[in-house]
């Protein structure tokens, strides 16, 4: 909260606080309202299947998530019932992978809200997808 107050104080001191509010709140709200359509929102996940580099990253992230879930599930089923405890590393990996899967889901939704599907919008999900691809290797 302090950084926001410092930025607002700077703009207020230069008598441009309205410009800051317009740029951060009003313009962005209008930008989303003008571009949003249900068709574009539904089309956003489709872009992740045919546009590069997001298509390759999406496929690798999905494969990684599927293999990790299967390995975890079958590993859990194979352990004897007396020793169901996970190690700290296994537990941390599970929670990180779950968090990354949730983050990718919300990243794609947020990307679709603008309705414009510009390629640079997909840089945000690529970061979390890369994390999903790397985690099972560790």
C-alpha cells in the first residue's frame, strides 16, 4: 500500500493525479469494455493451441501436468497404507504444481478479458507454463 501512496503523492505534487487515475483505472476499464466479447473470450484458449510460441509451451505444460498428476496418483496408490506421509520435497512440489496450474487457468482467463488476443498478452501465461514444465524435472 505504501508504494501506491508514494506514487499517488508524486502525481498529486505535480498536479497530475487525474492523469494517473485515468491511465490506471478509467482507460483500462474502457479498454476492456470496448474489446470484450464472449466470442473473443472463448477464442482465447484456442489461440494457445495454434499460435507459436504459446502452442508449444501449452502442449508441454499440459503434458508435464498430466504426467506429474499420474506419477503422483500411482505413487500414492503403490505406497503401503502404513506409510502415506509425503516427504517435504514431495509435498512442496505438489503444492507448487497445483499453484502453477491454478495460475495458468487465471492467466488465460485474464488474457481473454480484453478480447483482443494480441500476441504479447500471452507472455504472462508462458512464465507459469514454463514453471510447470520445469518442476517435474527437479
